[in-house]
């Protein structure tokens, strides 16, 4: 279908703008957790689990990713079957907002696990449906810009969240910080309700398999999209490892929660600056060269994280991770959009988002357990995973956009 008239620049119309703002809102609300949860966990009793603190933090952070990793493919299938994406986005944002507010009534570590499970369900409902609408509302010649703009707004939320969370915690405490996160997420759901219009469905050139759930439809689960999902898993694992080791970094570098928040956000800030330009570049030179080079260059930056000796070094390593991850993310989403079959966008976009969120879940687990052997070990593993990811993309993913 033809996209709506752009209102900012080519590739950005009202649907894309509104969904990008909603993603900004839920990213801000969720990224507060990266700074607040490690601190909050230490203040709550955990009578049934005598694990080291780093492992408790990694389990809590990873549960969110595990739940939505399991659910996203099913949600993608459901959105394709029903043909309605917007209601799922609204329900998902409401669950995420209410879940963030519910942290204020958590009294035990088990309560945190239940709330994180609910938040994982919320994001699983939101992300595949949002990307399906963006893909339907964009065109191939500007899809890199569309995905880049969406990713940039999401990254602004992730950049502000840790900084805001650290400041609110120091100034007002946990309760205010959680309420702020809940409020901005619910504001995003209101924007979707008012301004997002469901794109009309068009006849598919080749209808996807209509058997129940169509889990094994070869037109949906093709090798290239699965390879990109695996590459996103490796990338997300590498840059999410740091989130489980806040207390360890603070002790090693003698920094505060705000210092950790600044360093953590450096990835998001640097990625935010270059994300849209790199999406534009993928429309000009192709998707694959950026994905492969980005993963190769992120590997040494990830290893560096395990060796840093100051907050400044930590911030610099995260900034390099941000720039290189930007070279992977928007081109990868655009490439999957290029490959997506009509009326199968929900399922196919869910493959790459599933890989991403599975990586977000696995990264903290690797960090929590491997750091018990040696602090640098998880980051070394992350660097190796990135090089493997670059290799499989080079071997198994075609270039879809020749300008």
C-alpha cells in the first residue's frame, strides 16, 4: 500500500511518528529499571533464594526478555490472523505502564519476578504489532529511514531513562521514579489511541499458510530472516551484559548510581545520534554492509567493557557500542521489512524482535554467572558472539536493496 503523506521528511508519516513516540515512552519507563532494579533488589527480602546478588539481578532483568521472547512469535501470528494491530499495542502499553507502577507495592523478590513477567507480556503484545504497522505504512525506498526514526525515538527513551532513574532515586526515592515510568508509558498509549490509524489490509501476492497459527509456513520462516534474528540475539546479548553488573561496576570504579546511569546511557545517546543517518545510508548503499561491519566493530568495544578502569573509559566503551549497534539495528529491521510477505509482517517482524529480546534476556544471565569466574569473561564471550554473528550474516543473508 502507499504510505500516508510524510509530515516530517520522507519515510515518516503520522502512524510512524505516533508509534515512535509510544516506543519512546515505554522505553523510558522500562529503562528506569536498569538503574533502579539492582538497587531495589538489595532492599527487599529474598528468603528462598541465597544466590549472589549479581545472579538475582540477572534473573530479574532476564525474566522480562524470556517471557516476551516466547510470546512474540505467537503474537505476530495472531496479529496476522486477526488483521488488527492497534488493539494489541494499546493493551500491551497499558500492561507495561501498570506493571511499572506496581513496583511501588512490591515487598519481596518474588513480587518483582511476577511484575517483570507481566511487563514481558506487555512488550510482547506491543512490539510486533507496532513494527507491522510501520512496515505497512512505509515504502521500500525509505524504509531504512522509517525504521531509523522509530529506533531513534526508542533510543531517546532508553537514554533518558537511566539518567532520570538515577536522579529521581537520589532526589525522591524509588516510589516517585516508578510512578514517573508508569505515567509516561500510559501517555504513549493515549497517543496511539488518538492518532494511529490501522492501515487497510490488501490482498497478499501469495497468501501465507492458513493452517492454524501457520507455525511452519516456509514463506514466513525463511533462512535469511532467521539468520538476522540470530544476529540480533548476539548483538543484544553483548550490550545487555552490563545491566546485571551495576553493583560490581560501581564498586570497582568507585562510582554512584548516577555515574553508572551516565555510562549506561552513553550507548543509547551515541546510537540515538547516528541511528537515523545510518538508516538513511542503508537506503543509499544497501543494508548488509552496515550490518556486518557494525557487528565486527562492536566486538572489541564489548571486550573493552571487562577491562575498563574508570567511569570515563566505561562511558567511552558504551558509546562505541552504541554507534556500532546503530549500524546493525535499522538496516536489519529494514532488510526484514523488504523480505516480509504481505499479511505476514507480524510473524516475520516478530522473528527479529524475538532475537533481540532473547538477547536482552541471555546477556544478563551470561554476565551474572560468568562474572563469578572472572569479571572480564562475559564480555569476552560477547565479543566472540558478535564475530560469529557477522559471519553468519555475510554467509546466509542476501542484499535486498540495490539503490
